[in-house]
């Protein structure tokens, strides 16, 4: 069932980035979605459904549009990169946080395991949920990102784990504001 | 200035963190999109998220609340951005967090302590996220005030007007009486002699007290002018003759001028704020007590106490006590009973306001309790009782029962031999809950032995009256 579209739900996030900040924002948003995909196995259908529920189907209404939005990341392979505008960036923030909140239990579980394994000096790849997540994230990253500046495995693992912990904060009620502010701050 | 009225308990839960806040809603809320509250105290419970974690409990008051939540919010955001936090102007006594490994964070509590006395707490990522969540919930629901609000005491209109009228009558009388004396003394420095007519107002002015230092008196007036931050109600307060607490000239005399002069002017009513020595900071782990009374404003009856430049000597009767209140010790005792400058600020006018306005309040108190401050058979006056007189007048003035209150609230108050309030014991849970509304001050460490303590019960009635019962043993 389609939700009633709101006038511009993505416009409620407050401050807007300068155009030159958008490159960094595009890359970071794509990584957040990549982490979500890796942890809970969701695909483009779930993202489109979330966009529909959030009333921003006009921004990302089909697979092609969504693919072009994610291709906007400067880290991605390929040419013909779409320029991401502010409303589209805000739309991706809303979708990312919406999905993180939907899967908050799994995120908490993964972070709990991460804390335990770290405290006990346990190899992370031996912890089921973490091993799967790290493997999937690494595979996605290597498949989709440009090989020119591919990080080494340790750096990539650390990036995946940081994104996992970040998802915990984004999965909370104030997650939208936190993600948007973090994107703005990071892009400065 | 705005008034604060209703106590509001707030509670926010997340899986590993619970935040409980006792706040007072501010009247400025009507101009805000969400309730504006002044946090009085809070309790933060952090439960273990792992077997190795220990549950934590942190208690504090308004002063530590905003720095703590600000530290949490700032740190979380810095972690999400991936940038190290800048130290900035933060002092070591301010709460802050530092990362400790990949998933752990150390919360440095600054001047705060956990209930077990620890100055730091190790938080996991889940606990930190949940802590941020409860802070977000609070931010979403209410807007904590960053500054202390001065609450206007809720006075009954008839009482305000009667107080004003009484003050005006007294002022006219004093001015009329003093003016001829002032005229006759112009240009001559004669000995100080209290006009006989003043005895109508201040019949029991102890003459053994040295005459006030003219310079001190004039500086008092100056200080009073500087301190004049009174709100509308307090401005309308009568300008009755100053009472004992407003006679700091004794304390300002050179040492030895009076053998029993107060040992310090700290908390002396008319001492300027800078003269008030800051009290030791309250123990944050024992901040169950409310941060004092909700009504700071300084009442300065300038128009009345300042007839056209009377010679300082002519003020002698004014600056010494009216009635039977002992001139020195009770003043000190009650001032000391106010535990801290910052807390005292929440009195109407802080300690100043409390004492400056004590004349009309003492009048009110004398309606019921003047016998209590009369000298005993031995001629001695129990300082606790004279302090009590002032305290009683103050709480009677402030007691504005909420409509929801149907029962009498009973508190047992214990004064030490010097008249310092050393203990307030709510009789039941309801009394404990309404402790902040009663206007009872916080406690001081006993100055003297509590062997000769005075114990009373104060009964706060739902109809707005306050009754006192002396239950001192023997």
C-alpha cells in the first residue's frame, strides 16, 4: 500500500551542504547503504519500498533511478556518474535510517557480538554474524568500487566495523539528524 | 524573569540506560514549541550490556546535567564524523568521553561521581548509543534551561498589598521621625543617639552594639543599589526598617570592637555577592536534596530606607534589630544555614533577599511564633528559635500548595545549638516528593554540638497554611 506522499519530507533535515560537499556525502551514503546490505541482506526492493513508505518515491521510484543515485558515489566503478542533488541526498538519508531502524535488533546483536569478541580478544571472523558481515562487505566493496584506491583488508575491515557501529546510532530515533549532521561535518 | 512552578518528573528508557529527571516547568514554556524546564536533579542508570560490565548510577543536579548531556551528544557526533574531539575550553572538571579501543568509551565524570564513588565509567557502544538515545528523547520532549531561573514566590494578593501598606506606613513614620533629627544634625557631628520615636518601630535596639560605621552604612546602601535586581513583586515590597540580618555593620567593625561579633560576614545579608565566600561545592553524589528554594530576587526597599541622605548615625536604630531577635548570632546562624551561594541565589534575593525582606516576614511570623523568640526565663534567647522565626515566615510566605495536594506534608526540622538547620526529615514519601515545593532550605553542617538541638515539626497544609509544633525532647 502506498503511503500518502508528504510535500517534501526530505527537506526537514535542516542545513544544506554546499555543492562541493556533495561528493563526500555521496560516497558516505553509499557506504552506509552498503553496510546495511551486507548485514541484513536487503536489496534494492527494500530500499524502493522504504522510499515509498517515506513518501519520496518521486526521488527514487524505480531501480534505475536508485542505481543511478548510488552510482553517484565517486568511489564507484563506471562512468556517466549522476550528479546527486541535495534533495536526493536527503532522500537517501531518510531511506538509510528507515532501514536501519527496521533492522535495529540485528544491528544491536552484531554490535553486542563485536563488543564481546573484542573484549575477549576473539577473532571476529569466527563470530558468525560478524564473519558473514565482514565477508559480504568486503565482497561488495571489491565488486562495486573502483580498484584504483582499494584499501587493504585491514583498513577495509575497520571501515566495515566502524560503519556497523555507526548504524547502531543511526538506528535510533534521532538517527536521521545524526546521520545528516555527520555527513555535513565529514564533508567539511 | 520568569516563574517556575510545577515539578515534573521525567523518565526516559532505553535497553541499557534509564534517565530520570526531576524538573520544574518554567512559565516561559508558553512561548516555546516544547516545555521549557529547569532540571533540579537527575539520576542516570546504566545497566550492564555484557557480563563484564558493572551497572552504574550517577546522580547530579542542574549544574552537572547540561555539561553531561552536552558531552555525550558532542562525543557521539564526533565519533560518527570520525574526527577526534577537540579539547576546546573544556576543563578537567567537566564531563567528557574518550575512546577506549574499538567499541568502548571511557566517560570521565569530572566533578561528578557514580554512586560508588568512581570518577570514570567504561561504556560499551550499546550503552553509549542508549545514553545518546535517552538524551535525544529528553531533547525531543523538553528544552532544558541552560541557566538557573529565578522563581517568583507565589504570594497571595492580599498579603502582598498588606505588606506593602504596612511598609509604607512604617516608611512614612520613620521619615517623619528622622527628618527633624537629620535637619538638626546637618553640619554637626554629634554623638549618635537613636531618636526616641524610633523606639516605636525598634523598641529593643540593643545599645551595647557599637554604632554602625558610617562608611559601612553608606556602602551598604551602595551595595543595595547594585544588588537591586528585584522583580516586580519584590520591588513592591515595603521598605520597612531593616532587621537584624541586615545589620552587617557589626561584622564589619574592626576585630575586637565587639567580642561576640560574627566570625565572618559570609552569608551576611547585605554583604555584596562578591563578599559571599563560595561554599564548598555540593557533593554530587548526595544531591538528593533539592537545589533549594525556587525564588531568587533581591528585594531592596530603597525608597523607604533611603530618606534623603540621612546621616549614617541616624540610621542606627534601623540597622539594629527590631523586636527581640538577637542581633548577631541568629543572623549568622541562619545565613549559615543556607549552604551555598549558588543555592542561596534561589532564595528571593538569595541570602540577601531572605534577610532584606525579613521584616514583613518576621511580622507575619510573629503572629504565630513571637513567643518562641522571646527570651527565656534566664534571659537567653535560643538562637535556633529566632532562626526558626525567620525560616517559618519564609516558608509560610512561599508555601503554595499544588491543587493536587490533599494531604498535610510533615517535616521534622532539627536545629543545632547555634540555630543552624542541620536536618530536614520528611515524614513520608509524599513529603519527600514535595520537598522542593516547601521552600525549606538545604542543610548545613552543624556548627556546634547537636546536644542542645531544637526539633520542630512543620506541617504544610493543603489550604496553604504552615503550622509549627515544637517537639524538642524534654
